C-alpha cells in the first residue's frame, strides 16, 4: 500500500527542492511512479523505468541494508574519519548517506539500518543508524 503525500509538484523542475522541503518538515519521502509502480530515488522529473512524468511523493519506510561502504580516513585535526554508505531501502531504491554512532570496523555489508533526519545549521541531513535484524 502506497501512502501518497503530495503529487502537485512531483514532475516539476523543483523536485529536489520538494524533497528537501519534506526533509526540513521531518519527513523522508521518495517518489513512486503511478504509471509503472516503481519507486524512484534520487528525485527526478521523469521515471527512469518507463519515462512517465506521473511521479508521486510517498513516505519511505527508511528501513534498509548496507549495500556498500567506504571509510574516509582523515587526521583528527581535520575532523577525523567518517563513512559513506550506500543503502538498499526496502522499497527497492538505493541511497547514499552516513551511518552514525558505529565504529568504522563494525560497519558491514547487509547491516540493517534505519534512516532518520537530523536538522543541521546547513539544512536537513538524511542519516542512518544501526537497527536490529528483527526490526
């Protein structure tokens, strides 16, 4: 069951603005094509699967697993190490983020994660946290 949010501007030039507006409101949304029923992420004006412009905004579950990751090594005075993760969401799309509060040597492929939104001085950020396999 797809829970539609707002489709008034799903296919207009401001799709990224719409996505970030939803994040600022504390909602993680992705698009779903009304023509072929495929989910779409990163926001686009046209469905990459069928070419339709009938993309609707829907709430994402935020649940996923790590597909791949990289640890960026930096000196402590430069901010220290950080990670970049590619996450396969249960809707079937992949997104890029960071996993917080997990040591670099504890990150693993297929680790279950949950998305959450953190409001920062430079705007909202979609981050991941580790979740149990049964959640």
